C-alpha cells in the first residue's frame, strides 16, 4: 500500500527558515498536502499542491515537489514561535474512488526563541 | 461556509463502559466522512469512513463501530471500552466528487481517556 514518511522532529531558531521533508511511494498521487496541528487541536490545512506543479508559494510558506524522487518539502520562512506544532504531510491517489488521504506520522517542529 | 463539530471535547470513561462520540458537518451535503484516532500525539490511524447514509467502511478491526444515521452526522461507538481505546479522536470530511483537491477538513477532536 501507499506510504508517507517524515522525520519526527525538527528544531530551529526563531527567525531562521524551517524545512520539513516528506517522501511518498504512490507514483499516481494527484494532490499532496501539508497540515498543521497545534497542541490539543485538530488538523488545519496549510496548503496543497497538484502533482503537475513543482512549486507553490503562499506568504511565508513554500512547497516544493520533486515528482521523480517522490519528495515533498515545506519551507517556512522567518519561523516564529507560533509555528511550533506538528506538521503532517499527506497524499491522495488517483482514480474516481480515491477519496482517502494517506498521512505521514508528523514532524514536530520546535522553535527556539 | 462549512464547519465541522465534534463533541464532547474531552471524555474520561472507565474500562468496560460504553462510548458515543458525535461529529456533525454544516454547510455541505453528501460529504465523505472519516474517523481517525491519534495516539500519543502522533500519527493518524483511519478507523472508519463513510460515503453515504448507512454506508460504513472499517479500516481496522477493533471493538469500535461507526454509524451514519443522517447525511451530515457520523457517530463513533463502543459497547465496552478498553484501555487501548484512549487517544485523540478526529472526525474529518471532504467533498464527494473526485474532481477537485479532495482536501479533508478536520474537526477539533475529542480527547478520550479510559481509566
């Protein structure tokens, strides 16, 4: 079955850039997503990218997709303490019945003041 | 706009007691609905999903069950809770049609502690 892998922890200093990486195995993925989860809360969609795109930028967030290597990354510029959270990568396969998403285990980002 | 609600927000139950968690979605019709469990603040485990009223698919065999009595209502139940049922339960929805991003939107979650 499909698999999504992420490193579990990342620690950065406030003001630096954070890069969270994700790899996936499903070559037929159509959309890839980044979600943010703050402590005790549900998952909040940050952004998503269609598989025929290489990059998507939204304010401080930049998503890079290397479809050949099945590698997705999320860059957060000027990281703030409010960015401390768990970040989940997810992918959606192709096909009319592919409603489900496959999630990684999440990367816990800690921002050091 | 669409919103998704879950209740209760927190629950402490003794082992062997029954469980009922509720999820409702507003502002959309005929959504796909999902129940996930997140243990120890980590990865999401898909428990059940539903593509329509009365249609439930189970991903993991366990002592939990799900029901969808109405289009925008999804209920997670158990007759007898186990210690291992403790966790953070998340409900999510996405649009039925395969066109579009398929983005799932999550509720605020229910923290269940079984003692």
